[in-house]
């Protein structure tokens, strides 16, 4: 993330560590694991704060929450309890020293001037450590709860563009501005104070489509990309290169991050056994099937083998890259992702707070030894 983007001087996400690490999804009950095991993540405030402090002490760079409004049902009501992400970030920023904490915000659901001021407030609380994940939404059921319409895909991003343009204007040194666009007409807008320290918060998004990625390239400091099943190392490396090159052509710098789901245990057998226990034997299959059905993945639309593969993939961290093994194997996998050009990884665990200490004690030193931290 180059200072050319106006985020100069910001802390953790700009550290010189080659592979940055974050925790993904801890604001939601069950986090990213669609499982019934009793130790699954609560997502409660005390657990989130305890986790954030642990991560802060260990030098983890960021926490990325999920903007989710409606759970997925099933026997666990998967992600049925979620802490709102900007207020969550405010609390965590107040309770930590170095971490960057993101808010994940659905552009169509919050007026941009209110959002801009919320972000500035969070940023002042964190003394420059707030980050913004802009999402456009995809879940029609959630939008119905707000009485909002989920626009067609292209218009979603056009709307988000104007929304973010207004936010950037509100953060700019201008005393007052007018804005006339397709979606907003604002007159005499004032927004003070400005973000902390004369810079602006890190902005990311996680678009997967060409339109979503072009949005990131135009506007963001970081793009988060899931590695799709069956994509080779070469294709992944090429994806990262392309995104960075397109940004450079536009006079910008962008970092590409990915998402991993870690099961790390003293032996590979222990890790595989736990993975099997939590993610297959005790998956919340009713919730998994609800999630898949929302994307029209059903036994009617997919062949049995492919349907089962997608079910397993979804149960394990909602489709993030499974990283299962002993500390050597986990570190080696992460080193491979760094070699593909990723600037960092947002990881999840079945129980973040129980599993993070072992990960930090065993995997982080291995990453230090290979020059990645
Ligand atoms: C790391 C990551 C985080 C995401 N967080 C959210 C989220 O919190 N809420 C949400 O509705 N969508 C979220 N998404 C979905 C993306 O914003 C995006 O809609 C999706 O990747 C599809 O891309 P597209 O919009 O370009 O089609 C996330 C995706 C990824 C990979």
C-alpha cells in the first residue's frame, strides 16, 4: 500500500512484514466454520476483545469482520449472532494498541455522510488504525430486511463508486462541498473532523467479478481474493500480478490478500483428525445446504459428487483455502501463498481464541525464519 494513495504513516497494515496476517470473521457466531462442535466460536463481545488483545500482543496485523445481518439457520443458526462491525471496531480499537481493525460496510445500507463520520470517529479512537471494507451486498434476504433493493450487479458497483466518492470528499481537507451524481445530490456538505493525522483509513474490498475487481483497482489499497478450487499456483500468481499491474497503469498501488482456514496441531494426523471431526462429522449440514441453496447449488442443479465437494468446501470456512497440518506444513503453505505474491492472509479458526496461541507460538517463528515476518 503505497503512500501515494494517501494512507502514509498508517500502522499495522503498512508494516514491513512481507506476509501480513489477520483474523477474519470473529464478529459472527461460529465465525467461518459451519460446525456444531461445542467449542465453536461464540462471537461474543468478551471473546472478541480477548482475542483482539491476544492478536495485538502477538503482532497480528488486522481483524476483518463480516457484515452479516441475517443468520443462515440450521441447527446452530450459523452466523445468527453478529456484532455490528463499525461499533465492534471502535471497541476493539479502544482496547488495543497496534492492530488495524476493519469495519465491513454495505454501501447501499448507510448514508455516506453518516458512514464517513462513523469511520472518522473509529479512526480517531484507534489513532489511525481503522480500515474500511466496502461491500455492495449479494444476499437478497438481508436487503429485504432493510426494505432495500439489491440492484443489478453493475449498478451495485456504480452506486458504491458514488458512495465512496462522497466519503473521500468528506475526508478531504475541503471545508464544504456539493455533490451531484446519479444516486446522490448533496448540497453544502460539511464533515469535520477529518481522519486521524492528516491521512485516510485503509480501504479494501473483496470483489470477485471483473467489475468488483476493477472497483478495487480504482479505489482500494487492498483486494481480498478467495482462491477458487482447482486454480493452479501459476494462475494464482498471474491473478495477483494482473491486479497489481492494472493498478500501476492507473497510477495506483494495490496489495492482494487471500483468505485461509487454519487447523494447526502438533502432528498432521492430529490436524486432519480435528478437521474431519469439526468440519465433516459435525458440520451443520442444514446450514450448509441453506447457504448453498441461496446460490442455487442444490442436488437438482449439481451432480452428486460435485454437490458433496461444494458442501465440504462450504462447511470449511465458507470456501476459504483450507490450511491443515502441523506447524511446518502450515508455515510452508503460507510461504507458498507469499511466493504467489499475496501481501497477506486473513485466517479463521474453529475457536479463534483457543487456537491462536498455538499458531502464534509455532507458526509465526517459522515464518520469521523464512523471512516473511
Ligand atoms: C474476504 C472477503 C470478505 C467479504 N466480506 C463480505 C461481507 O462481510 N459481507 C458481504 O455481504 N459480502 C462479503 N464478501 C463478498 C464480496 O464483497 C463480494 O460480493 C463477493 O466476493 C462477490 O464478488 P462480486 O461482488 O465482484 O461479484 C466478502 C468476500 C471476501 C472474499
